[in-house]
């Protein structure tokens, strides 16, 4: 399993489940096992059974390259969760000329985001070769847990992008 920008809450769970087959990676965090630029993954084709990358691609200048790298290193029959905040009702908006943090926050919702995704995010995943299913948080969680995790209020976290490589 390859876990990009690992969330501390998942570390003990995934380490217990996958042991030495669990690789954490990030470009900036020192506590990961591998320092990695996801637009140039240093592993061979068809290396990983599972890839988990949540709320990272909106920070990456060339997200399409990163998505194609995930497809390349995922084994046939493998699966990936590649979540992003989908905050627009229309097409994804990106403009590389917007570099000022205040302007990025205005246009992309956060000062370190480089785009605001729309529902066409799935097209980017499919263009790389993935089959994509969307799972909704409400199908996995009860109302109490949805409320506790504030998912009722944050549309960006309601959809889980489950990607497979045939």
C-alpha cells in the first residue's frame, strides 16, 4: 500500500494491516518512509495493490501527471482512493498565473490550492485509465457519524473516488 501525505489517524491502522508492505510518502513531511514527488514516482510499473491519496492533488501543479503516475504504479486489479475537494458545480477551474496566497484562497478556496475541482474531476481519473466509482459518505456512515465528522456541512468530503485498474 502506498499512502500519500499520510494522515496520523490512519498510520496505526494501516501499519497493523499491511506491516512492511505499507509505504508512506510525501514531498515535504520528514516523518514518512519515502520522500516523493507524485508527478515522478520512483517505483516500477505495477508495484502497488492499493494507493490512498486524499486531498493532495489540489496542491499539485500537474495533477494529470500525478494521476497518470498513480495509474502506472498501481497493479492490474488494484484499487486507489484518490479524493479531492469537489467545490464547484461546474467545470474545474485552474489558472497557473494565480500565485498570490490571498488570490488562491479567493479562487480555489485555500491559499495553497492551485485549482478548484468540479464534477469533471472523474474525467481526469478516467483519462488516465482508471475505472471510477463514486461512493457517498452517507452510504457508509449513519447520521450521528456524519454530524460528528461535519460531513453534512462540507460538500467537498461527501464523495469518495474509488478507482480501479483493469
